[in-house]
C-alpha cells in the first residue's frame, strides 16, 4: 500500500452517493470519509443534492504543486 501511495502524483478522488437530509450533510459525510482514510488536505469537487441524498465527488490531496514528491528519487512527502 505504501508503494502505491508514493506513486500518487497529486490527489485521490472519490465519488459516491450518500443518503442524507441535505447538501451540507453530504459534504460533511464525504469529508469525514476522506479523513477516515488518513487524508487531511481535502476539498469537495462536486456536490448535487437530489431526492434522497447527494452525489459527491471529494478529493484528498497527497501532493500540492511545489511539494516534495514521493515518486521522485529521494523525495519524501514529510521531509
């Protein structure tokens, strides 16, 4: 798993449909899901509440522009 993580260039996106009461609850659920995966730098890329819930695309950044990239030789994210 760590080897895969080191090869990520920018971010991990997850898209799902949450059963929820409104858009805000859908946003909260998506961010909590990413946090449960250990991703701390997160954004909501898309959200649409309709009917019984919300379609949400959320992004957890592994690297932002200018970071030290794990996929470069000698580069480590936490250095």
